[in-house]
């Protein structure tokens, strides 16, 4: 990814200089840097808030209740995760946040899920488990979680509605039905892909 973004930046600047639009390129670089800082600060605040909410929910036992309600789905999607493993809680919270369109809220849970799945893979390597993969290689569960997380079904795309409202769209909620339809298809395709690939050695 670093190489892709690096080359895109170099090519963009080169084309701007070659076509005599160096002033526009300079302005775009400064504006993009400023927007990037504002975006990062805003994201840090929201992620910190939702991380705190996630820890409170875990302490109050809400994550356990959510995990129990989604146990059948998690068992179907991740059959090799041991029952009661901490990863189940974070996967359940991530899925719930994505379904409600709370992309910011799903990020801390997603990162925690990946950390616990990585710890599970390290444990498999230590025990020479048949499913263990070489160090540095993502496990089946990590790949499956990433695919489903990216394709996530959204019933209420809150983030997009907020952006549409911010930019003055007359009916910000008009995106709801198309979003449900699009994410329903993407999630179904993602699950089918994960189940097919999960049968391969």
C-alpha cells in the first residue's frame, strides 16, 4: 500500500508540473494535509470515546449477552474459534456496530478482534496445532473476519446519513434502502467467498 500511495503521489505531482499546474498542485497538497490532520484528530476522539464505551460494556457483561445472541452466527462463520474465546465478544460487537452503521464504533472492536485472533494463532503455533500457519501469515479466521467486516451489512448507515446532512442534502435518509440492498449483496457474496475458501487447504 505504501508503494501504491507513493507512486500515486509522485505521478500526480509530476503530471501537475508537466501540465503547468504547479500552483494548483501546491494548493491541493496544503489543503489535503490540513484536511488529513483535522480528520485524524476527529477520528481519534471518536475512537477513544467508543473504546471507552466498549470497555464499559465489557465490564457490565453486555458483551457477553451480545455474544450469546450472535453465537450461532459466529459459530457458522468461524467454526475453528474455540467456544468462549475472547475474540467472539469483539467480533459480535464489531458486527453489531457495522449493522447499525456506526463505522467509528466498529473500529476499536475490530482491532481488538484482530489482536485476539492473532493471539489465538500464536497459541496454535506454540502447541503445533494442525491449523497453525507460519509466523507472519494471517489465519483463516483473520481473513474471514476482514472480508465480512469490509462487506458489512448496514441497516442504518448513520455515518453516510451524517455526511449527507452535513453537506446539505435535502433528504439525507434517502440512502437507507440502497445501502441496505448494496450491503446485503456484498455481505452475502463475502460469506459465500469465505465459506468456499475455508474449505481449501
